[in-house]
């Protein structure tokens, strides 16, 4: 099948590359000439495990191409995926300007029947708006389909190749048949291909992400209660997560969620609810708890040092919003580090892959290190923000020789408090006895 993917961000690049991997001819289009040049050389502009290797192999096999020419991408494809940014406005609503402007371009260059697929996360009613824009100029039949993505950054390639489910929103039998054919290689083991109307499909993505964000904020609330009553949130998590009605995922207490999806999608769903005169109280609470969790964590540091951080060196391990990605969008580390700096601390930071991205958000106010141990030299305390695997089993004896103070604030509960106590560290975690 001949496919175009417009937009080469996290979603578009994974979608286009993985479709090429199953034998389709794919053109990925983007207006960023620098990015396109990089991709043509087989270099991925984002860190995503396994992605760059697939880009290189499919470029070599000539199944995958990159262009800045939208007209070529539109005319040469029978299925066009829109994987465009939908950033939030200040009020939380999604900015659809990119989606609608590209839809207009599609209408101007159609040369036959096309299936236009909304892969971007978009509010309810977007398929209708895209359809209206294209219909104004299109001289050919077309269908607009909602096909939300459920990719986790850091595991996006595997998620796409082995999806839990495929959701397709369309009332067109012709478009549904094409989508079934396109996704057939990915659901050979019987994972569901779910067909529904466009509006239900659009809402499904927001509902799924908002529910997962709710689980995270709920457990962070439980963690805060644990600290007051003398319970251990990790024990509570195990007791709750083994209930099959709840499940173990997204129950880890910490410094809150970040990234490009959860914050934006919770906010957008709350805004949609407001537009339809519905007060979605749970979502408002989820947002508040998530923001507050970062401040509560900084307060632990301030309390330990008597609210006097001037002259203190704080080492931070982990900058990206989660492991296995360099994505800094809405990363908790940004808020935490800015608060530490505001209170006079000097911050030394290390992340396995996100140092360069972090500089765009934090600039030269932070000193960055390529090695996690180097960031500890002369530090009065270590703050763990992102739970990269290489942080889980460090050499604590070596850390003691490097650090000026033997203090660890564990924002992801990756260490055993008892072991650290035996090693001579002053340990503070989230929702557990310290």
C-alpha cells in the first residue's frame, strides 16, 4: 500500500517507519528541512530505542522516503496519516491549526480517492472539521478516519508492532476495509480491531490517557497519606495492584507525570468538558495533584536543609520525563530544578540521553555531566527524578567518597531505605518511612 505520513515527530516517525517495515511504500513529509536532511541520512532526530535501525534499513530497501514537498506526499499516497502537533493553548484547549492547514493543502492536491487518517490526538469533532475543510475544494471522493495512537515513549516501536488494540473511527465501509488491510500484519495474534464512530474514537484516546493520569495522581495522594500515617506506599501498591480489577500498571508513586501526552490530554479533555457545560471534577483534581507533587518533593529538600539552600550543591539524576527517551516536555525535573535554583542551590545534573534537550529548557543555569558519578562530586545531596535503569544499582560506596553530604532524595522510590541507612545515607523517598 502507498502511504504518506505528514509530520515526523514521535508519532509520525514511528508510524511511517513501522508501516514501511511491513512492506508498504511510505513517504514521510515535514516542513523542517534540517530534520528531513537528517532523516534521509538515516539519523533519527529523537531518541527512541530501535527506531534509528529501522529507519536505516527501510531507507536502504527504498520503502521509506522523506520529503518537504507536501504535494508529492499527497498525490503519491492512497492513505494519508496526519501526525501533526496539537499543542495546548493557555486555556488547555488543543490548537488544531496545523491539522486544518494541512487538510486545506490536501484538498488542493487530491488526484483520486484518499483515506485521510487523524493520527494526532485531537478533540471530539475534529474529523468533522477536517472533512469540511477538504470538501470545500476536493474534486474526488475521500474519507476521514480517526485512528488514535497508544504509543509509549521509550517503547513506541514495540507498541506499534505489537499493539494491544487498534481503534478506528469511521462510518465508511470502504475506509474501514482499507484500514483493516493496513493493520492486518500487526494483529495476527488476534488483538482486537475495534471499529466505532469518529467521535467515540476521538474521545477514546483522551479518556485512556486521562484515566492513566488519574491512577498516577491517585497513588501520589495515597503516598502523601502514607507519610502521615506511617504506612509504606510500595506495600500498598502491591496490595492494590494485584487486584485484577485494578492492575499493577501506573501505580508507582513519585514526582508526577510529564511528557507530551498526559498533561496535554488531561487539560484538553477538561476543556472539552467545559465547552459542553460539564464540570469534570476528577480531571481538575488530577491536574492539581500532579503539579503539587513536584512542589511537595522540593519541600522535602528544603525541610532537610532548614530551607537554606544557598551554597548547597544538589546533584540531579534524570532529566527526561521518563526513562528511554530524551523528551523534556512537561518533565518534572524542570519544575524541581527551577525551584532548587530559586532557593539558591547550585545544581549538577546528569541524564543518559537528555542533557542536550534539557539545555533548551534550563539553559546554563545548570551544570551538566555526561557521567552520573561526575555529577556527584562535592554534592550535598542527590535528587533522583527519572528512574533510568542505570541509576537503580549504583556503587553506593563510591558515591560516599564523591559526595560532600550523604543525603539522597529518591523521587521514584528505586532504592531500599534500609540498605541506604546501613550504608550511612540519610534517605527520603515518596510515601514511605525514611
